[in-house]
C-alpha cells in the first residue's frame, strides 16, 4: 500500500509526468515532439524520462521513446482515476439529492452528462431544459413521482396538437396532486383521452423523475422539499438501457389511468376543502 501511494504521489506532483506518460502510451515520441506537446523544457523532459526509464515505464530506442506494457497500464489507470475525479466534481453538488441506490448503472456513465442548475438570472433553467427537449422530441417516455403544470401543459400540447406519442407511468401521489386543481385535472383528462397518450398509475412510490426524449435521458433532481435542483441529460447507452428497463418494469406493474377511480377521492377532497373554508369563516365571524 505504501509503495503504491508513493508512486501515485510521484505522478501527482507534476502534471508534466502525467501528460508525458499518457502521450507515450498513445504513440512513440522524440524529445522534440514531447516538448512541443507539453511545453516542458528539455531539462524537465530529461529528468522525467530518466525517472520513467528507471521504473521500466518507458523504453528508448535511438531518439524515440515509447511506453512499455506496464507504462501503458499505469497511464490507463491514471486516466481512469482522473476521469472518476472529474465526474465526482461534476456531480458533487447534486449527488446528495440523487437516489443512487435506484440508479442501476455506474455513476461514471454520467461523465459526459450535461448538468443544468438554477441561477439568479435563470432560476427555471433545469425545467426549461427538459421542456425544450420535450417539445422537440417525436416520442416521449417518462416515469415520475410528480407532474408539474408546465410539463403537463407541454405534453398536452405536443400530443393533442402536435401529433407526438407519449407513454408515462405516474405515481398515485402525482395523480392525486393533479386532482386538487380543476385546470390541471382537465388537462390530464384531455391528454389521457388522446390515443397517442398511454398513461399508467403506480401505487408504489417512484423515487426519481425521468424523461426520455427520443433517445436522450433526462434526470430531474429534486431535494427533500420537492424543489428542482438540477436536470441531467445524457445519451450514454448504459443510462438509456437503465431507463428503458425501469420504465418497462413500472409499466408492466402499473394500472391504466382510470379517471373514474379517482373521482370519489376528488369529490371527497373538494368537500373537505369547502367544509374547511366554511369552518374558518364561521370561526372568523364568531371571533372577530
């Protein structure tokens, strides 16, 4: 362990060492070509190449230098570690809100993901990123624990007016939330009546909102209070496979959306809400 850490420290102390080893693992180089590629002085190159030769990471033939088999192995390992650290830095601020236990793919698959976060000038940037993708897509798949007003309006317009196809699995809680608003409930009914829309309801919780617009996967990251913290999108094949498998599982176990089955709850909720208003007004009248 100590010897390995010493070798990591040896490489990490100089970015020139890392860059040189990666260059030599990719191709044969002379000192001149190495100097042109790295900007290092001949004295620096000489010291590094000598250190690499002593460790049998680099072999010299005439004026040419190339990485040995072990040198290539070290270069690959360093590249992997750097990629992991870069991915970790990218995800650091959002990973706390990701249900990582549900993501059945290596987080390294998100190395090339684009992450959109709110800013002072664009507080709705994550949602807008997803809405724009939804509008541009031909086919949409989604599974989610929530469906907000903007997303529902966008999907309704795209399906009813734009000829788009839409398949979704919503948690029961997401549908119940829509029932409390007459306008949103009407939009959901209009959407569900369209033959290009396939809406199913799952009684169990869905831990993450995921939208697949054509072949791009969007992960909507919310905090414990339900606030949207970021939107990640990627075309990585492993993430695509995960999203497709998870959607198929939810779709197979969910029930088709039946508005009638929710009407009793909806009427009860409205009656309770109206009674609450009446009680409030009565108390306000009695206790001015």
